[in-house]
C-alpha cells in the first residue's frame, strides 16, 4: 500500500497558465490529465510492445512482456526488445512549448539514463546523477551542463521549449537554455519518453502548445 502511495503525485492548487520565454504567443495543441481510462491514440504511440495504461490519473509505462523480450533478443533486432518503457507523443509542432509532470523510476543509473527525445534521435536530452546532456543527431554535437538535473524515483515539473537554434529546459524551476545552429524541430513532430532498462515511467499531466513568434 505504501509503495502504491509513493507513486501518486501530490495534489497541488491550481497553478497559473505557463508563460513562454521563447515565444510571444502560443496556441494550445493538446492537454491531458489522464482522468479517463483510455490512452488518446491520436497523440500517443506505444513503442517496442511496452506496457502502458492509465492508473489513478497517471499514464504509467513498464517494460514489455518476458515473452516479447526473449523473442526480440533472438531476432535480428535485439535492441528493441522493450526492456525500457517507450512512448511517443505525436503531432508535436515544429516550434513548441511542452509542460508536464513526470517521473522515471529505477534502482539506479547502471541500466542506462532516462531521456526525452525531441524528434526521434534528433535532440536527445539524457539525465545522469551529475549532469544533463543534449546530444544532437546522435553524434553531430553534444552539449553538457551540470544542471538542471532530473533525479530517478521523484516527480518533476518539466518545461521544454524548442525553436530553431534554441531549446529551453526547465526542471522544478531550474533552467538551462541550449543554443546551437543544429537545433531544428522541422519535420520531427514527436517527443519520445524513454525510461531506464527494467524501470518505469509515469506522466501525471501534460500540455503542448505551438509556439508563435
């Protein structure tokens, strides 16, 4: 019972609407507080046969079944065995603001780092105990900062804003702005949530806006 309670996000009083730092105005594209029971497949796509469901107002993800993992490991594509929960948020605009409350659970970082992919393998924001790293197009450019950090096994309020040349990342109010000519959301249309191998992911609520100059 205590373990179940630990995964339930704390209730907060209504907060004022988020005000973008990169855009003069925004247009709401999607929002969800997961009060229903059905995942909105117009905006979410489960990947690698991982297990996702809405439980107690939280979108919760866990690894794929043991049967699927063993089958994939024996195939020509063992890297997509669903050891970590993976989910795509779709219909993401080229320029956007995304505000969410999320957590990645795992025993430690030894099985890899939790991350957000802004565009599939285009702008990868990964988190370790000591640093946060933005990797652009796998090996084109890497930018590393000491903060903000995203700890395992804790709820975090996350803001991501992206426009050409700039990504703003905010975790629990702590902010860093990445600048690079290689940052560009054109043609991407997704944010990928990827947890740690054998870990879980929970999303309490999410809002997505299109950024307008």
